[in-house]
């Protein structure tokens, strides 16, 4: 399988525990709840990542962090965070 055909390993953290109705906006993603956050995983490609960003914005959800890399957080590197990044 070539590099372009592999699924992208992204982990997207959103503030809050999403209801089943809100999760319906992300039907093809793996979902995990950690404390007061929802984690979405397993996007087919980078275009899907941008689609998820658009859906998060349209639903008024707060994006906390996006990591790209392996399934373990220690193998991941942050690629985007919310506006809170610059806050003191």
C-alpha cells in the first residue's frame, strides 16, 4: 500500500462530552471520552481533516488540540490548537 492510500492518524480533542446527536456529525470516526473531553480519531485523509474542522466550527464546538502521528500520544506531535494557545 503506498503512502497516499494509508489512513491519516489524527487525534482531535474537543472540549466537552458530545451527545449522540452531535456525534452523528462524525459517523466514520472512532470516538473516545476522556474526562470532560471528546477525542475523535481515524480520518481517511487530510481533506477529511479539514471537513471535520468545518463541522466542529459549524457546531460551535471548542477545538482543544489536534495531533498527527501514531496511535499513542507519545508518538504524536501537535499540529494545531485552539485560540487558547496564546492565552497567559
